[in-house]
C-alpha cells in the first residue's frame, strides 16, 4: 500500500498527489511514468511522474479526471492509501545537448511536460513554453511554468485568458518571424501533437512527441500500447511503455494511434457513470 | 491381475454449460476413482515414467501410496521433487512426458499420472493442517526476480535451506503466467495463491510492484542491498506479432493482452474496471496452449463464433491434447492449414469520425499444404498460390509466441544472451555474471511450467553450492 502524503486540487478536474514511494522517488527521471491501481479490483492506469523528492521518498503525480479510475483516485484523501504504485517505467526523455527548446503542452499534457521543462531549465537551456487550455477556468501550472521558462505563452481556445487560439497558432507566428529551436517537445491530445508536428516539419525543426496509448503492464508484456512508426519507408511496431513514451514526431502514425486510443470509449463511459453513481450513493 | 485397458475418465463440467463461465473444467478424481486408477499401475521395475518427468517425481512410489489410501504419504513423495504438484498435475503436457513413456501406454492407455498427481496435491491442500515450519536462518540473502514457476521454485528450495529470500515481481500479483496467462477454467488462481502463501510461511518475502531494471537493478541488489546471489526467472513475456498489414487495428490483441485483461484484471466480471472486446466473431492465430486458452476465453466472454487459425495440421498442434479435445467439445472451429496474410479494417471515407473506422472486419488467410520435412523433421507448410479467402471476424488474437523481455539484459552489464535474447547459462544455471543465476522461459524461450520449475531447482542447488563454499 502506498500512502498519499499530500493532495492539492489544481482546478476542478485536475488534482496533484504526492505519493510515498521511496524506490520510485530515487530513480525517476523526466519523461518517465508510473502505473497505479487505486484498489484491489481497480484498473492499472499510467500517470507521468510530475516531480520527485528523493529525500522525503515522495513522487508527485498530476491527473485529470476523465473516467472511472481517475474519478476513484480523486476520492483518495491525504493520509489514505492506494493499492499499487509501480515505476519508474518508460525511457527518460533525451535532453542532453539541447540549448534552445520549445515545449508545447495541451491540457493535462502540461503536467506531463512540466518536469521536462524544469529539467531543461536546470540544464541551462533556453526554454520557451506554450501551454494551451480550452478556457480560463482550467488553466493549470502557470506559475510553475513561469518559473522554468524564459518565455511563456498561455493560450485558451475561447480567448477567455491569454492568447486566443490553439497552441499551434503562436508557434507558427514565432517560427514565421524567424525564431528557431533545436527541438520542439510536445505533449497533449494526439490531434494537437499531430498538428504541432506538421508545423515543426514545415520549418525543419526536430519534434519529439510523448505518446499516451492505453497500457496495462507497462513492461512490454501485453503489446496493448503498441504504435506504428514510419522509418525510412518501413512500418515498424514499437511499444510505448518501453520504447517510449517519447518518439520522433516525424515518424509516428497518428491516425492509427488516434483510432486505437478510443477503443474502449463506450465501456469507459459506462464505467465512469458507474463510479459516479457509487460515490453519489455513498454521499446519500 | 488383469490389466484395465483404459484410464478412469476425468469428470468434467458439461461442455455447453462450461463454455459460458470461468469455472474449472476438469473436476478432479474422487478418492475411490484415484485408488482405482492407482491400481492400474504395474509398478514397473525400470520406471520409464520417472525418467520422462523433467523433475523425476518418484511416480510408482507415490502411486503405491495412493493405492494404499495413504494420500498424505503420496504427497510427501511428490514434494521431494516438485513444489507445485497442484499446478503441474493440471497443466503438464503429460502425453509427451511421464504418461508418454508409461509401459501400459504401449498397448493400452497409460496410467493417468497427471490426474493422480493433481488428486494428491488437492487432497493435501484441503486436508493439511500443519503450517510449514520456518527453517532456521543461515543469514544469507538471495534475491529472486520474477514470481513464475521458476522463481517460486527457486525461492522455496532456498528458503527450506535457510536462506533469506526476497522475490521481486513487476506485476501487482505473484504467480507469473500461472496468474496472468493460464485461465481460471484450467488453473484456478486460488491454487497459485495458496502455493505463494506456503512460501511466505517458509519466510520468503514477496515484493510486488518492483520492476528489476527500472525500480532496482541487478547490480544494486548485489552491491547495495546485501544480496549475495540473484536468480533471474523473468520469463519470456514479450509478445510476437506477425508483421502483416492491419495489426494496429482496433480489435487486434496479443494473446498476452487478451488473457491478462481476462485473467489478471478479471475483465469477465461485471465488477472489474478493465475493458475487453466481448462477443462477435473471434479468430485466434496459433496452435499452442496459449492459442487454446485465448480461444476458450473468447467463447466464455460471449463470442458467437471462435476460430483457431493455424498454418499446420491437427497432428502438429503443439497444445496439450486434453486442451485441444476440450476446445473441440466446446465448439471452437479449427481452421487448419491456413495462414493469415492481412487483417482488414472498416473504413468509411464519407465520415472520418465514424467510430467504426479502424475496427477489424475480417482476416485474410491463404491456404497451406504440408511440404517436405524441415531440419526438425516437421513438414513445412507452404502457401497454395491464389487460395486467399476472408474470414469475417471482429476480433483477432495473435498467439504466435513470445520472447524474453530485454529489460534486464539492457540494464545488467556483462550478462550474456543469445541471438533471440535468451540468457546464457551453464549446467548449474549460472550466467556469465558471478552470483547471478537464471532459469525458466528467460533461458529456454517459451516452454513448460515443469521445465521452468526444474530450472529453478537446479539454480537453487547451484546457489547453495556457491554460497556454501564462498
Ligand atoms: C505514459 C502515459 C502517461 C500519462 N500521464 C498522465 C498524466 O500525467 N496525467 C493524466 O491526467 N493522464 C495521464 N495519462 C492518461 C491517463 O493514463 C488516462 O487519463 C487514464 O488512464 C484514464 O483512466 P480512467 O479510467 O479514469 O478513464 P477511462 O475511463 O479509461 O477513459 C476516459 C477517457 O479518457 C481516454 N483515455 C483513456 N486512456 C487514455 C490514455 N492513456 N491517454 C489519453 N486518453 C485516454 C478514453 O479514451 C476516454 O475518452 C497518461 C497516459 C500514459 C500512457
Ligand atoms: C496462456 C499460456 C498457457 C500456457 N499453458 C501451459 C500449459 O498448459 N502447460 C505448461 O506446462 N506450460 C504452459 N504455458 C507455459 C508456461 O506457463 C511457462 O513456460 C512458464 O510459466 C514459465 O515460467 P517462468 O517462471 O520461467 O516465467 P513466467 O511464468 O513468465 O514468470 C515470470 C515472471 O517474472 C516477472 N517479471 C518479468 N520481468 C521482470 C522484471 N524485470 N522485474 C520483476 N519481475 C519481472 C513477470 O511479471 C512474471 O510474473 C503456458 C503459457 C501461457 C502464456
Ligand atoms: S510433474 Fe508433470 S511430467 Fe512430472 S509426473 Fe507430474 S505431470 Fe508428469
Ligand atoms: S510406467 Fe506406467 S505402469 Fe510403469 S510404473 Fe510408471 S506409471 Fe506405473
Ligand atoms: S503496456 Fe503492455 S506492452 Fe506496453
């Protein structure tokens, strides 16, 4: 069992937890993730390591409530325990040798991008961050990004805060104005990453994407997390949990990834409603 | 005394009934049937059955005890050689091992050794009152990586010798393939958990949620954590795909994913949070135990029709005979001498957002014929040109084999592996690294429970010799 040391709501659907897991805290690097189960009948879900405190033995995770499991997790309070917590999994992001980087995060993807931005800042790189949200109410981690970015642009789809538009718009403007980067790193909804990659391609800037397919074991055993890369005209199967989650955005077959990510949407809607009803009953 | 030509039949659940639930299919012998079966054994002097058992269980000796109704005595004899008889009695491919060499089998049916072994083990699990006593510690620490049959056996043997053993398991539950792969209708999870409980009583510590190579490395275990030896029993869990077009479609699973969702994550139960495709038509590609398990699981999840697509013929099916029999009884449709060439998906060019886009609608196969025998004497299947046809299916499960996971190899310097990633060991199961032993599927590639167990035993002996002389 793993203890929740602290809990903080970042907005009404995004929560940050600090979990006591000393072995993971000692090892985790930016870009890696953990897999957890809330209780004994729970599903295994992957969440990115959003920060660690090796001395305290704690690991920070930030999650958005999207379905049954994240809803359950959101009901675990400070001082309570979750059943399983395993990691760090995946390959750490490659950050060496980068001097000027643009981080493009979307929604809860910003939580996944934050440790990468912080690590690059620590390494002395010049960091531009573009973080995008649907509207003002769900903007998260703005202060944290400000602290580690040389330049920060916050966008909202509806213009209720910051730049009006999606994340690719200010990116395009910057690149058109002659700005250049060693690399663009993008994390968010698949469709957003696809368009960021297309923009990067136009200007010949390398682009890393962080893929978040459905996972079970996270160790390369089930193959459920597989995706297809186009490498030199050949289609190559990779497992995101061990070969990734970071991949060269130029190579990823986004359309396939998008289709696979909604494989269980009907079931999930049902599971979510079931969990919500359970909690409602408890409250009554 | 006249020889009774046939085995006492195993009582089983009705095929119609069982194909809708996950209850164990084979119900086990009663005491009287077990004694009657034991009486068939002619107690051969040269005991060919013993030599054909990978761990050399003293078969006639234990069978004689069954005949005398000393079931606990029979258990003691088996447990001298095997630590998982309740498992092996159920899942060993007896027809190619012990029973395959039984003298009776030359003219009649062999003695049902596996069924007797299962009976004895179940009797013990049900009736044994005494807890195993924790042996006196010798103060030496050994780490075991992986809690499949290889790891559990090695841990048990070492604990009995007084070692302080810790098993590290990547998943949230101990048991390896026995809990995530082999379905409950063949091997109830209960039986495995009970075996793990016995180990715990012997003092073995089981740490789940630890991935060696990620959470901790082999070198950390040896250098920083005080372990004097390590056994690697991490199995062969990396699923192979065929690399044909369409394997990325929605509804294509590796058997590992399909079975893990169904078994470990209990997707068949209404209470589970883990989803799986249920119903419809399912094609399982492959012909081994894994394929049979996936096909019969699909049926139990509510499929209307389940095919086994295998490129050779019935004779070459590598699965246990009993499982093939049960699968046929349950109505699995065997499409033999067929090989998939492409998986076909739904595509609605009018509406890119149609949720059916990218879902499996069929599998294109080519018919095969058996050609000349290859170097192993197996007749090689060759495609018949122009014979392609399409099977309409909604789900495809790939059960075409697995290989060792590279995680440990990649994070352990100096650990030598062969061309396909199997760890190289000597006759004591020692690897190229001092104090590091390995065995089971991670060395041999996907094999059997009993051979993994045997490898765990050999390594335990090797580790004991090494640490006693150190
Ligand atoms: C390597 C990795 C790192 C991740 N890191 C984070 C993180 O730091 N914070 C965070 O909030 N989420 C993260 N995710 C996504 C997170 O795992 C999913 O949101 C979670 O599994 C949903 O579980 P659920 O039962 O609550 O929702 P479900 O009921 O399973 O799903 C609800 C909705 O979310 C979608 N969904 C399901 N799984 C995923 C997924 N893996 N990725 C994207 N959408 C999904 C479904 O299609 C559905 O529409 C990560 C995923 C991966 C693979
Ligand atoms: C569906 C299926 C049906 C089968 N049916 C039969 C049958 O009927 N009869 C038969 O004899 N055999 C059968 N087999 C084969 C048999 O189960 C295997 O040969 C046997 O389990 C191998 O044992 P093992 O201990 O080497 O590895 P496994 O049982 O694979 O166990 C390895 C364990 O190590 C863990 N692990 C892996 N990497 C790490 C790591 N880095 N850190 C920590 N832990 C790790 C894994 O999670 C796993 O729990 C079947 C296999 C499958 C998949
Ligand atoms: S362990 Fe397997 S091979 Fe050995 S006697 Fe038992 S069933 Fe036969
Ligand atoms: S070979 Fe058959 S008959 Fe002979 S001892 Fe073994 S089990 Fe009994
Ligand atoms: S999550 Fe199972 S192989 Fe990646």
